[in-house]
C-alpha cells in the first residue's frame, strides 16, 4: 500500500529530513569555533558558546572529532543492512526512526553543553566526542530508514523523482539558511550560537513525519506479513553485489568528488 496518494503528502514527506539536516549542518559549520573561539574575529564572537573561552583541548579535540566522523561514515553500511532486513509488526523503517529519535535529540543537546566548564578541558573533550558519536549513530539510522522508505511510499519512478526533487530543494534551502542567515541572526539578535541551537531544536520533530506517512507492518500487511517474500542477503553478499556494480562505482566516485568540492566551497564562503 503506497502512502503518498496525494500531492501535498509528497511535499510533506520530502520535508521530513529538514530539521535533522539543518541541525547537523549547523553543527558541522560552527561547532569547533563554538567550543574553541580562538580563530573568531571580533564581530564573530556570537558564534562562540562563551566569547573568548575555550572548553576543549585544541590539540586533542580535532583528532577525536575526526575519529567520530570516520565512525559516522563506517556505520552507514551495517545500519543500512539492519533497516533493510528488519521485520517487526510495526514495519521495517518506522521502528528504526522511532527508537533512534530520542537518542538523536538528547545527544545533540548534550553536545552543546560542555558540562565540565572552562577548567575541565580534557573531560569536556571526551564528553563532547562521546555525545557526538551517539548523535552521529542515531542520526544516521533515522536518515537511512527515511531514505530507504522512498521505494515503499512512492507509487512509481516519476513519483520518486518528484519527492527526491522536493527533498533536494529543501536541502539547498537548508544550506543557505545555515551559511548565510545564521551569522546574521546571531549578530542581529546578539545571541550566542548555543542559544540559537536550543531555540531551533523543535525542528528535529520533522523527523517524526515518516512515522505517520509510511504504511507498513502488521496493519497493512506489507512487507512483513502478507507481502511478497523478499530474498534475504547477508551483509557480506550485499557489499559484494554493491561494489561489483560498475555503474554504482562510477556514481560513487563522482558523488565523493562533488560532495568534497561542495564542502570546500561552503566552508570558504562561510569563512569569507
């Protein structure tokens, strides 16, 4: 049973990832300077949690945070396998989102609270690293389950393309808001970055939209109960088929280069 049987549902479903993506990009853009404002100019001090106060060990934090980002990249594969093969009476995708939503929200909040204060830099460094890794894991599972549900909620390829197009539009707007509007808001309202983070936290609720629009599980009989039996693949078999696909490998190379270039461009624009 397809879920997006009305045009407005396509638009709303594509909007689901806006909140988590906005907060994730916000973290990626301002988090390091917020904890260690040494590189901020005088007019940028609102991008710090406390102007002029460093909460972490500058020599250790980049290493641990890089480890956290590598961890975030590696868990995509097993998490995708889990949500692809999950079978419960509530469905396949919805349980993953429901279970991971609260850990995602709580860990994100705690990332922005260096509980040890300015004098406990080592403790804060470990604290924010652990909290960020929990956030990365929960965020990844929520978004993978959401993206994986497109084929189940859409009727055909044209509808999937429309929903994907709407999502790309929202992603573009999100980048613009984070890189262009956030500094203006901070300076105009004379507000510290962590205050803005807490004010915008309700945006995370957009991740709950798929729980209401995805029709799966015992109530609908697809794909877990009365639907067609699907072939089961082990994680090893799945990886073999994936990386054996020449078209996918070409897409992966192009996507990696494009995304790297995009991040470099946006980072430079943010600095400018």
